[in-house]
C-alpha cells in the first residue's frame, strides 16, 4: 500500500492540476491562433513549451496520487486475511449455527477531523475503512472487527466474543455528521449498529442502511431471547 499516494488522494489538493490544465489550454490556444510573420515563430515556441510543460505537470501530479481504483485495491489488500484470521481466532469452521447467516458490515468510517473525498460514483470516502463480521455460535456472538488507516501504517482491532447472556439488545440509530468544505457544509448520513450489553457497555459499528442490516439486528434479538428461555 502506497500511503503517500493515498494521502494525496484524500488531501485532494488541485492547484498543480489546475496549473497543468491551464498551461495545456493556453498552449492549444496559442497553437491555433493565426500567427503573424513577425511573431509567428515566437508564438509557436511558446505554444509548444506551454503544451509540454502543462502536460508534464498534469501527468506527474496525477501519478503522485492514488485514484478510486487504487484506493479500492488498498482496501482489499488491507483485509485480504481478515476473514481467515477471524475464523481461526474463534475456531468458527464448525461452530457456526446452521440456521442463521453471519453478516458483514463494512464501509468508510465518518468521524470528526477525517478527510472527506467524494469519488466518481458519488460515494464519500475517508482515510479509515472498517469491516465487521458477525458470526452466530451456540454460546454467543463472535465478532471480527477491524479499522484500517489508508494513509498510514495503523490498524485497530475491535473484535469481541459476546455471550448471549450478556446481550441486552441490538438496535440501529440513524446518524449524521456535518463536514465543512470551505464555505460549504456536507451532511453525511449513515446508520450505526449497537449491541448493548447488560453491564451498560456496548459494541458499535457504522454501516449503510440495508435489509441485511435490519435482518442482523432481528436475528441477534431473536436468538438472544430464545437462549434466555
């Protein structure tokens, strides 16, 4: 993972790109302008220099930062062993309940002070990507949860083994974080999964609204109640 290129992607400074594009446009304009006999050669030289320098600045600037595809590849690299590590940690190969499916929650984490970059599909990205996998076993929930920074060599493991007897309830909240981009404000909406425990502590993970998320909450509460009988 190239952290420097990823950092420039999220930092998203465009001055050099604008300079390169401006020089390219200027060079093209000078190229197609009618040239006088006295200054034609000078204009020709200026147009060539402008096109070459603008092109070099533009291409070099782009090559120094990641793009959407590279960020996606960075995420996949960071989590390439995540599922296997969780299965091995909790010995889940044969322990999972056969009548309820495990569920994956993942996405960019929104928090105060993070970068915010909108990709070509209109999705908002930050420098932290989180993935949570909830497995159901006979005794409780086995949760593999990890947050990975895409701009530095840092990750946080939030994995937990939660017995059903310690689960109070699971629920979702609709949340919103307001980012400031210059003079503009950007509201980013998401849901948060909460697994509240009987001692008042909780496990939480951000998520995008989906039927699978609703089903996960329903499954947790249903099995918890069933085990309590």
